[in-house]
């Protein structure tokens, strides 16, 4: 992926120097990246808050937010290392694409912030943990990512490559776009009226739409900046397949339970990313009206 000479977003906040090392102390016991990876995958599969899983694995309750995060990160720090600059470049590309698309629709795009952290960090949605994987918080319109997730993606889920990493960021930006479009609020309002099984169906459609929005970013950013290199699309599709509900369940428990899906199958995630990539149009990403996912 060609990213080095592209505009870098000024919306990246680097909190990594404010956090501890590769593990977190939870309930009096230190948790390493291996334990965090277990909680991450289990949370994806079963729809359980990874913080709950971490509490069980540590042998006690999670510490209070004030105990988990000893220092409040300084705002405004910009990343200077290569991975931090890569993230800033990808985020800058999403800003360019969605600003243009919103303008075409007669609206103004509000840029999300992206927070780099290690271990744990305060958010408007509660204490963010590395075990949650990359996530978007609509309360503060920020994307949070511990870059250690990319090692999990590469080593444990078999999806290496810089474009696979960019796809992850573009997917989370897709959730921000959904928030700006009012889709997130509608989902939240509907949740109390549905059973868990019914809500999972809509959750799958929400996640697949974010995949499609990631494809839209790739479509337009490549048209304007020629970012794609041979093998890049395959990297993104491999990442989408690796984090499909069926793939994660098969890898973890040896069987697939469709009623518990929250993100979609590998084939579905690949299909909707490709839909956005090929069309470049928001209207093509209406997963909520699609008869077949």
C-alpha cells in the first residue's frame, strides 16, 4: 500500500507513552497480550464484553477505571513513529473521501479523532481495553486502537499486511459515518425492544455496512491517490475472512452457531467490502434492506 507521501490527519492523539507495557494489571494480576488475545476473540465470538472475560481470567473483578488508568494522557500528542504515521495517513485518506461524499450529499462531514493507546484508556463509553480490539465510541466520536492488535491479526488470525491494517481503521471510520447518519441511534433505540437473537441479526447488518463503507474508502482513495499495490485487495479480503463469525467460532470451539453471529460470516464480510470497493457509492451499502447478505 502506498501511503508514505499522502496527507496525514491531524486528528490522531497518541496516548501510548501514558500507558504501561504489553500487559495490564487487572484485579491484582498482570495480564499479557496472550490473555488479552483470548478475551478479544472470545468477545467477538460470543458477544460478551471482553472486560468481563478479562475479569474472569484474572481471578477477580475488574479494577475501577481510576485504578486501571493511572495517568490521564495529554491531549494533542501526534505520533512520530512509522506505525503512528501510517495510521495518520490512513485516517487522512478516510477524511478526504468522506468529506467529499458528504458534500455531494449536501452535508458536512465531522472528522472523528483516533486515539492510539496501550493497555487501557478513558473514553466516553467507559474504560477502553486492548482486549476490546479497535472500537468506535459514539459518545466522544473517537476511534480507539492499541496497535498490538495488528500482531494478533497477523500472528493469531493469519491476516498480515499494511492494507489489512488500513481496512481495520476504515471499518471503524465506517461506524463513525453510521453515527453521523443516525443509524447508530436507531440501533440503540431498537435494542430494548428486541431479544438478543433478534438484535444479533441487526448487529450483523450494521457491521457489514461498515465493511462496505471501508470498501468505499478504498475505491475513492485509490482513484485519487493510487494507493493500491498488487496483493493489497487480497490482504483486506483475508482480514475480512479471518474475523468472520464462522471462522472465529470454528477456530475457537470447532463448531459454528449462526444465531450468535454479530459481525457476519467470512464470505459476507468479503462480499460487502467488495461491494463498496467496486461501486464507491453509499447507496450500494444498504445492508438493512438487502434480502441476501
